[in-house]
C-alpha cells in the first residue's frame, strides 16, 4: 500500500488525516455555532443580521449533523489508535466517557436546534443549496422545549470541550505523552 494512503488511515499509534480533519472541522463548527448563537439572542428586528445569522447558524448546524454521522461511520470502519500504555485505567475510562458525552451532547444540541427551527413547519434551506424537511412532533410548545434543551446542552458542550482540551494539554505538558500529538502531528 502506498504511503500516501497510509496517511489517511488511522493506525495503532495515531489518527489519520481524515480523522484529524473531521475532528478539527467539528471543533471549529461547534465553537462558531456557540459564538453565533450567543450573539444572535441579542439581535433585534432592526438588525440586518436578524434573518441572515439564524440562516447561517441553521445551515452550519445541519451540515454538522451530516459530518458527525459520517465521523461516527468513519470511526467505526477506521478504528482508533490503541490506548497509551502509561494512561491509568481511570484515565482510559474518563477518555471513553468524555468521547461518549461529547457525541451525545453534540447530537442533542443539533437535534434540538433542528426541532426549534422545524416548529414553524417550514423546510430549512441549507445555504440555499438544498432544503431539509421539518420535523414537527406532537409536542405542545415544541419550540420552547427544544429551545431550553438547546440552550443548556450548548453550554454543556462548551464545558465538555474545555475539559477535553484541558486533558489533552495536561497529557502534553505534564505527562509528556503523545495524546495531543496523535490529533495534531502528521
């Protein structure tokens, strides 16, 4: 197999290029969505961004759902590097729990956002490239309930992401192991 193909695949020591790209695109998208959501709640009707910003926020959110589904599919077929031998059992369990919580929170915030937008029973135009049909559930006040979930889970994701980054930095600077390098070096 040629070495260029090997760069794209995960191996027992580190993540491949595609896994790294998916990780960092997801991280940047989450930060951007959080920042734009935080900013958008202060917009009023007179703002030129009142319609445009939610459209972009919804579009990125829908694309992130697809990216996350593909990321899980890729993770399933490409696998993950082996645990670092120096990590304790607690660190290994905490890592697995963190990954699970990040994915669960990500899907929760994305689906709740979709349910907020769907409540008006209009399709979501993703950057005007394609439309996604709404999902109106038989839940009274769907928009309000989904909005509360969206709000609290979005803050929860940021807390989890900060903990995730702090753990990676701890491993890099204090433990001096390859945890962070697996996701940054080629």
